[in-house]
C-alpha cells in the first residue's frame, strides 16, 4: 500500500522509553504479559520533551498510554486524534499492548479525540489481520485536510507498515521521526527500509 498518492508529509515516531522496555531488558520479554498498558519512564518523558521532530498540523496517535504521553509531551499545542489501528503488536498475548478503558483515557488525556475508540474496553485477544490496520489508516488519512502529519505509534507497528512483517528486533529508536510519506523526492528503497536502525531520520526544519 503506497501512501505517496496522498500528497502529504507524514512521519512515524516511536514512543519514548516505557516501563516494559526497561524491565524487559533485565528480566526478559515475559514481563510484557504482566504489565498492562505501560506508562513512560522518566527517561521516556525526557526523550519526548527533548525530541527534535518536525512540527505537524495534526497528530495521529495510538491509544496506548505510552504513546498518548509521548504525543502530549512532544506536541502540546497540536490537534490530536487517537486511532485504534495504531496499537502495537502482538494484540493477543502481551497485555502491555492492551489499551486502558476509554473512561480512564478521557480523564487522563481530555485534549485527545478518542472517538475512534468505540468500546469502553478494547477487544482482547484481538487477532484481526494486521493489513486491516494499514487500510484503516490509509482511509483515515484520505479524510484529512492537513498536509503535515505525525503518527506517534510503536516500533513493531512501524516496521510492519514498511516491510509487512511483525518483528520485535531490531527496534526503532525512541522519539525519532521516520519518513512514511513526503511531498519531496524519496526513493522507494529508502521508504521500505525505513525500519532499519541505520536509516537517517528526518531532519527538523
């Protein structure tokens, strides 16, 4: 699915360092099944505040707490819309990827449009085809008048967007913008290798 016909400038940004990222490094990834909808660490908050990112017209964000915190700290004065299709993978075992209830999120993040979160609790396990997420995002992007768009989401989600595979490693850098779509000339090979750690991120202008 090619996002270039949309004629927009779109960057994808992984959230800041979260609790499960730190604990998982020490005790293994089984902790992902023990901590639900994890929050940012203090370091993750600093990463979001200090990030060198382009200023968007609108922010699309995963409705998980760590991404909502990241987007809020990174873009405090920008319109923000949460989309269910931006949640991290997997969506059936690792409860760190299961979102909190809409009633809690609406109190914590009253500035975020949560209309797309249509049920109080998300479906779990959620084993729908991942390609549906890309289709949902593409269709939503077509409805936007804004040209400069930031998508604050997750490492595995962004890598699936570009190479069609859900892989935990290598992980993308926290709070670093990666080009999804640009009105300027970006080669196909660059676009589809954006998940690789050695790809140069976008530069703030």
